[in-house]
C-alpha cells in the first residue's frame, strides 16, 4: 500500500466547501469542460504577463509573450479580442506602475506543507496542502504576498470582501513555513477588464436595410448615411489605450492580517480533510444547488448534473485531465 499523500490545493478545498459533487467531478473523476471559462482563461493570461513584467521589467518581452499566445488572431475573433485586451491592459499597467515601492523576492512561488490538527498536533496521514502564490515582495523590512486580480468592476463591495479571502489566509502561514519569513500582509494588485468591443461595421445588406429605413423616414426621400466600416486594429487599440489612461482601471489594496485567526484556519483546514475522507468512505457527494450560478453563470458541471449524469453530455462536452495542473506545469511565461 502506497504511503504517498494526496495533494490538496485551495481550489480543491474551496470547491469542496461550495459543492461536494463539484469536488467529486474534478478531483475524483478528473472531469473538466472542453471549453474553459473566458474569465478564467483571460485571468490566467494576465497573471503570466505580470510574471514576465515583474521578473524582467521589459514590456517588449511581455508583448512577445502575448504575440506567442495568440498565433491565430488574424483569423480567430476570440484570439484577436484577447490579444487586444491583454496588450492594452499591460501597456496601461506599465505606464501606471513604471517603478515599484517593493522589491520582488519570489514569483509564482510554490509551497507544500503538512496538514496538522492544531488541537492534538497529529499530522494528516492522507493529505498535504500545496499551492502557488503570485509573488512575495519586500517593502523595507516587511514581507508581503502580492495577489493579482482581474475584475469587471472595482467598488466598495468588491474591496470589502478582500479581508474574507480564505485562499490568502491559508497561504500566509504556508509561505511562512516554506520560506522561513514572517508575512505582514497582502498587496492586492487589481486590474479591471475592459468592456469595449471592436466595431464590426455592417454588411452591405445591413447597410441597404438601414438606408431604406432612413429614406422612408426622411421628408425628402433621401439620406446621406454611409456604410459603417469595421474598426481597424490600430483604432481599437487607441480606444483601449484611452480607457487604460484612467487610473481607476488599476488599484492596489494593502491588507494586514491579524494572527489571532491562525488557530481557527488550521482547525478548519483539518476539519475539511476529515469531511473529504468521510465523503469518500461513504461514497456520498452532496450537491449544493445554491452554488450552481454562484458567479452569475452556470457551474462547470451544471450540464452534467442537470442531465442526471448523461454519458453523452460527458463525452461531448468534457475531457479527462489530472488535477492540480497549475502545480505541475513549468511557467511558460519565463521561457520566452
């Protein structure tokens, strides 16, 4: 019998807390959607761009990484849109933060810790807690985690929720153990995703239909309307650049953590491992339908649950991939 312990990440723990059936699909059955959610895909892209920027300070290398990531943008509308967004966002970011108050100590730093019952000191025989932080930085004599976030809007509600961040609260003691340092707090580095869309113009048929409508409404029976042509790439990038000239598109929030919750967090981590083991022993993974639309969009496994586990749905819209891929792959961002 193998003594190798199973890895638990924040993603796995958060998924189990939200919906045990979600955890079962991803971490027991290894099922993932064929189509990745755009918000996750674009967020990952910007994280890697920031890794390049903060490791090199060279915007040309950032652009090179973006170019490499979207090789088919000339014929693929989705790639072209993401290329525009990433290019404009990183150009605006470099202009907003040409120099930093902090010294970069580590980027994409991995860690792996024992899980310990804080009440008895017993070590988990089944699990290890592992993860990867966006960065560790130093200001003066103090160390901070830096956490990159992409969001559609920054408001008081968004910022108020940051102190509840379960992920960072777990990562702080884990990184302290891994690196032998004391973390004073976290710097949330927030970038706003644009809502602008590149103008597609109108087809000849659409123009003729609009022109006929205008003529019908005109008292003279004429119209000077011209066909709306597609917006070129240079024009769209210029519009996006103007948007990112607004300082409100970027925000830094520094939060200091009290250590009086460390015991509670470690106790919760331990209890979650026991709940996972209990669900596995009994083979019961409860669904939490309150989280089916947690982010105002269907859960990744909604179509499977709605269909009652229909195998055709699984075969056509999902694939099998091992868990914790984010910990296994080497950083492509630093290989350019």
